[in-house]
């Protein structure tokens, strides 16, 4: 994705001269319609989902008023007469009151309107529905008191999980993302906190992208997905700008300034509310605009014979009035604004030039439409902040699957175990262990044992554990290795011997055989194999005697796992396309049914874009599925029923085909480490879900 939104010349000019954006274009005169603000602040188009494809000639707008409340305003749209477009000359009808109150700020996405109740200093949600062609309101409970003064509100509907989210930001440099629920069930919960620029003026949402304007720097871009990190990118540099409003039209970022001028993200002026209107001689129309706020717009649906238009709205705070203007999308607006792609574009700047050569100079990134499958269970979180949890493994109870356990590494101090409800069962202070794997019913020391092994980074050693039939874990003395900076590992059970594949960040992979002497395990180095650069996650398909290991920046290698085999490997899946570096956790699901055929699948964490990929575990290693783990309004966290978030930046993962419970859990499960634990913000944890939900959502049958 090209993060540069301005040409070099424009960018250098802005930085060098501090030129206001409004000086970069000539004024474009438009007809402006005015209504009284009643001490207003923000307007939003009232568009219900069922109306988006209609041919309405009337546009309904909501606006907030400190004196009256939530108001409804009808605006007459442009109409076509005898093949030419005209603008209705009739004055606007009076606004009607929907909800009485003292309101400031406004955001709407069917069916929720959010406004700031000034008397309570809390966000007031209002449900709006259309019944018999008329909007009806249901006043919902106020959201809890925030920790900062709210300066802007944006609503974020997500098609990926069917939920509706909201963002609140303030001048103090703080913001919050809230999960409101879905269209049928309002159940607000704090999702996460996000640092933003101080004195930010407005926001805009496009899919999973949040834009925030800052007068001192320009426009910032944040990942608004519910599992995102807190990083930010300055995608529109403009020093000492006068941006007071943001919005998007066909994924094109538009900006408005305090003088009522609307521009695209290259400084090209679209229209100006400051131009005198040709519609009326009302002196209010030519009052100077020096304190315009917000920017709202709605594309007006019409017949195929009509040119598409958009209605723009701002609030003129100095003169206490809402201003509406209509603009034809073609040819008056830049060509980029008239091109609606079947898929949303993540890039916030598109080429305004018409030549193919110019278009090639502005690469764009297509938004990823990845299936999101809800997490079902979230473990108890880490006892400390930061990057602490790393890698899980699954222990299946020999007689009662519901008593199975998830083992997980806390890489600051030891090994944890959790029951199937996510409650912590055991904690062993083993030191800085990183990756863990286990094998059940292994012949060692004259008996069948369930053995877990982990890499211990403090001493470059291997930590050994035994799990009894009740799930109790006992630790044995560490086994020293000759490795430097030991990192990841996985186990391999050959016909007669248990092996450990342990790796270093250098790309060295050491194979150790495991034996039993006296009352504990011992290891012997068998051979070394190598990849060009850093590796960590690995898994062995014992049916094929194949070691699969992830070189984090390059992809997945396959080696022969047999101790006496060749040390030459093959890069079978490259980190490109859907597999985005870092390549992290790798596991194996045995006996998946695809198109009526049983086959083993590699499950891989594509950490670079918070997704998971399924590949055939044998040549040609075809990709057969792709998904993310998303929000569940009815999940279970640490043994309690509640809403839980999805997962992001997954390090380790594990999967089993064995039953770990009844019903949906009979096909096994997938467990992953969650690098960013939200809903609300918390220390890292593990998330898991039944394999059957993956099969269902990906239609793998």
C-alpha cells in the first residue's frame, strides 16, 4: 500500500511554506441552503439500510441542537427535467424534533444515533427505525461517564462480524472504541483505548480504518479493527492546517476547513460553502464563514438517466446555522470520486489524472475481505503487561474430553495450564520458556507417559514435564543444549524414539533424541539442519516424517524428520500473497474432510495481517482456507460468560482433531495466542474455538 498521499511537490510545498490548504485552489461556486442551528454542532444523513438502493428525491438529515435536541430536517434534492439537471427552488421545510435534549455532536449508522448529552456529559444512544415511512425513536441508556472530554464521535458498522462499533475522541489525546452490539441487540462494552493527537478536530471511518485530523500536523490513520494494535500513520502531512471536518466519498478522503471549503486529499477544491448562493437573496447566505465545523455528506440515489449527486453539510458555528450544498459527482468532482470499485480501497488517495500512466504511479491496496470466525473461549490473562504469552499446546484427557487442558507459555516466568472454560489450573515457575509441545502415551523409562517439552531461554536448555491422567503437571530438571539463543521447538514421535526439534534465531535447527535415565529424561544431539534466517514455529507430520518450520520472513520449509535423513530442505510455501510475514505458529490438523476426501492440514499464523491460513500438508500444499478470529458477543472468559474479542498478532497456536468435549467440540479445537487483548484492554491471553466452527464458516465440507 502506498502511504504517500501527496505528490512530492505538494508535500514539500506544504512543509516549507506552511501554506493553508484553502490557498491551493480556486473557489467553486455552489448553491447553498441554510437552516437555523439552534446552537447546533453536527448533521448526519438519515439513511436506513433498506433505503440505500432507492431512488428517493428527498434527503432526510439529522442534526444536533443544544437548545432543542435531535432534529430531523428534509432537504430537497436535485431533479432532472427534460434531460437536464436543476435544483429545487422551494425553501426548506422546517425541522422537526425527534428527541428533546441538550445535544452536541452526532453520528448515525442504522439503527443507532449517538450524541453527547451535555447535561450528563455522557454519550446518549438513540435507536432509530423506519416504520410506515417515518422515523421512530427509542432512547437507550446513557453510556458510562468517560475519562476525557469527548470532542468527536464516529460509528463503525462492520460487515465482517455483523457488529456495530463507535469511536469517541477528545482534545486530551485519548480515544476509546466501544462495541455497541448488533442491529438487534444493544449491549455496549468498552473495546479498547487508543492514543490520538492532542487537539484533534474530527474523525472519519472507512471500513476498518479510522482517520483523525490534527491542526498541527494533518490527518492520521489508525487500524480500527477490534483486534488492532495502537500504531498510527500520518497519511496527510499538512503543517498548521485549518482542517475541521473529515469524511469519505467512494473511499476518497475529503477534508473541510474552518472557512467552509471542501477539498480532496491532494488539496483540490471540491466546493466552497463560503460562495454566495444563487438560490436566494437572504442576507444570511453571504455571512462570512470563519468557524465551520464537521463535514457530512450523502450520495443521492437516482435513476440511471440522472447524474449522481452528493449533498454536503457543515455547521457554521459563528452564525449558528447548518449549510447544505449539492454537487454533481461527474464531471464537477475529480474523476477518482466518481469511480466506485466493487471492493473497497484501503488507500485514501486515488489518482485524479485520467491517463493510465498516472494511474500506475498511484498504487492502491484492495481491502481484505477475510472471514471472521468468533472466538469461543478466552483464558485468564497474563499476570503482567507486555508481550508475555507465547505458545500453547493441547492435552486431551484420556477418558473425559471436557477435562482436557490448554498448556501455555508465559515467557517471562513459566508454564500455565487452563481448563476448557479458560480458568487457570496450574502455574509452574520454570523461567523464561518460549515454545511448548507435547506428546501423549510415549514409551519412556519403561512406561507410557504424557510428555511436554519447552524451550528455556535463560539457560538455553529444554524444560521437561509429565502430565498424569488427571491433568496434573510435574516438572523435571532442565536438559542442557549446545544452542545459543534457543527459541522455538516441536516434538516428533518416530516408531521407537521421541525427538525434539529446537531452533535458534540464527536459523539453526537441532534434533535431539530423548531417553530416560534413572528418574528423568536425558537428551542426545542427533544432527543439525539450517534455514537462511530466523525461525520459530514448527510442527511434524509423523505420518510423512515431515518437519514443517517457519522462516519468519520467507515462508515455510519442509525437511525430512528422520534422524538419518538428508539435511537439505525445501521452501514449499513462500511468505507472499495471503501469507504475510511474520510467519509464526504452525500446527497440524489430522484427517480433515475436504470435498469428501480425508487429508491433513497445516494451520499457520500469518502474524503480519492477523490471519490464519490452512494448507494441504502434502504436495502441492494448496491453500484451502483463510480466516481471522473475531469478536463473540456470547463467549466465555476465564470461566464467565461474557463478550470476548478476537485475536491479533498471534505468535503460537495449536490444533487437535481429537474430541475435547461434546457437541461442537467433538472435531477438536484451535487455540491461539492473542497479542492484543481487548474488550476491554487487558494483558495477553489465549483464545480458542471448536474446529467445527471453522469447517462451517469456511464451508469446508
